[in-house]
């Protein structure tokens, strides 16, 4: 079983970041064709990598041992290999830094995208909008 750390807080911040990008894309769009809009949202830069430092350290160590993460979904695998690449870049300048510390630094760096499908983003955004309507 995977350990997800403080998932609800983590999820809240990720969702806020996703909504920030969504609103920005909506404001830029003249007309809104949802599939294209969601594609732009998920491929927009994110405030950070939305994974815990602990999980990232575990996966970085696996990749260092030669694991290619075949069981992971493609976007998740892509995210971890990007985290690994950045961690190795950092380690090149700080060779004595432990993997756990490298992971801590890297996951808080801006990420090139959200590493989620447009369908997942649609579900999350719909859920957030629905919750806001309930609150008034």
C-alpha cells in the first residue's frame, strides 16, 4: 500500500493551483471549447510537483537501482522521471546530499505541467465548482 502523507492538505493545494490555471486559461480564451481548454490547463506549468517528498524519494531510489516503473500510468511515470532528472542535476552540484533531501527540494520546484489527464482535471474542476455552489 502506498503512503500518501497529508493527502487532504496536499490535494487542497493542488486543486487551488489547478483552478488558478483554469481561471487564467478561461480568461485568455475568446470562446471556450472545453477539451482544448482542459488540454492547455493540464499542460500548463504547475506551482510544484504534486507528490510527497517521501514518495518521490522512494521512487527516485527505485530509478537509481534501474527500475523503469513499468507498472505506473504513463503520466505518473513521466513525472517521476522528471523529478529524478532534476534530482540528479541537483546531486551533480551537491554530491553528498541524501536522496530524501534532493526529493524534498525537487518536489517544491515549479513543475512543467500537472501530469494529469484532461479528463481527471475535468472531474476535479467540476467537483470544486459543485462544492462552491453548495457553500453559496
